[in-house]
C-alpha cells in the first residue's frame, strides 16, 4: 500500500480499501492522480485522517454495506484498458444471448 504525504496538507493512497474506509468515516476525497497505471486517491491531510488510517491498519470495523458501496464508486474512477472493456462487452453479449435464447 502506498500512503504518502507529498505536501503538508495532502495525503495520497493507491490502496482502494483505505480510500473507501476513509470515505466511510466522512473524509472527503479531493481528487485522484495517475502515475503510469496507478491511480491514487487524494485526501486533505488532518490529524483525524492520520488517526483513521492507523485505525484501518489496526482492523477497525465499519458498516460493510457502506464500505462495499464506496468501493464500487471508487472503482468507477479507475481507468480501464481498451482490452478489458472489449472483454467485458463480449461477455455481456454472450450473457445476453444466453438469457434470450432460453
């Protein structure tokens, strides 16, 4: 996991679950950044955020449904390669054919 402080007021993490955890606890994501194929989620650094990251690392619990929902929302921010998109489209066509052919 990469969690780095590149400025005094900003935290970036490329760890999807940490980002979802922080959002569930009320921290606003202020953006994303891309470095090659890696996407980082950017948050405003506060003492509370640092404490909440430590809580994540210690196994703190949060509501599962909200956590899963935040993960889905964050995944939508991730770029997908053209090959992955093509595979997903092909799979959807096959699934559609199977359900309509029955």
